[in-house]
């Protein structure tokens, strides 16, 4: 188990996400899909990563890992500095092969039924795999985990990892290693993106360092609640 990305998002000035360097581990961020150039930013006033506008479409940003590698079994977790507004969504993705093939975990406004959802995008078509309810508010914890065919969301409003997975499912459509990162909007097209959803302390832990595969032993971080 190796931490390959860790960003506390401590800033001096607001900058486009592609120009921000992680504070602890990792080499940067790469925009994979942005509905409008410059839509994502690292915001200095609140030390968060968020969209700088509201609209339809999606924005995906890859965490550039150190060492640089694609991952099969891993977890990506964030501190939730701001939850999505009504009709908006944000989330995390992993095993990203290209714009047409990856898994993603979606978080919706806390008062929406089944506000946590796991999807696959295969051959350009997004399909929902599993849902659950947990709520999502500022100061919360949100994680997407892959281990073999298992995909899980771990989410709480306490800032800490819960005792058990919030949503869990299995799927074998995408078994190859891929990119890991964050998204705003919904590839399935049901929700928009907006400025209220924001992340702090982004961490990626790999279980592939010794050759891939195996069972994830979760690594728990104490996240900030600054907003």
C-alpha cells in the first residue's frame, strides 16, 4: 500500500487546476475532459478545488501520481469542503482508460434519495451499477475504492472514514489499470456541475506497488474542516 498522491490544497493565489502542484505527493493535475477551458480552479481564499462556473457537461481532472503509473486496485478520498447544489453532482473516478471507458462514483445533494451512486462508462455509454444514501455536507469524507471486481463508496459527514462501505458492488467490465481523479457534472447526463461542490485534501493510495491485485488495506487520513 503506497500513497502516490496527497494534496492539502494550500495556496497563495488562485490558479487554474492544471497549474497547481500538490503540496505533499504527486506532480500535478491533468485535465482529461473540460466543458470549457479553465473551468476548474484551485481557489486561494478557501484552499479548495472547485468549478469556477455553473453549467451542463462534465469536467474530469486526473491526479498526476508519483511515481507516474496507472492503477488497478486503489482508493481516492477527499475532504468535502462544499456539497453540490440542487441538480448538481460531483465525484471521483478510477480505472480511466479513455473518455469512453472508466468507473465513477457520484455524490449528489444530501437531501436527494440515493445520493451516492456508482457508474461504469463502457464504449461511451454510462450505466448505473449501485446506489445508496448517506448524505453529503461540508466537512464530510468521500472515497471511491476498487479492489479486483469490487467497487465501493465510503462516505460520512464526520470527516472520518465510516466503519463500513456506504455503497458496494462488483463489476468486471473494466479490469485494466487506469487514471484516477475527480469529476464535476455527470457523464450520464442527469446532473449539471456548479461552484458549490468543492474538495480539500485529495489523497490517492495504490495497492498495485508490489505488482497489482490483492485486497485493499484502507489508509485513513484526518481531514480538515475549514469551511
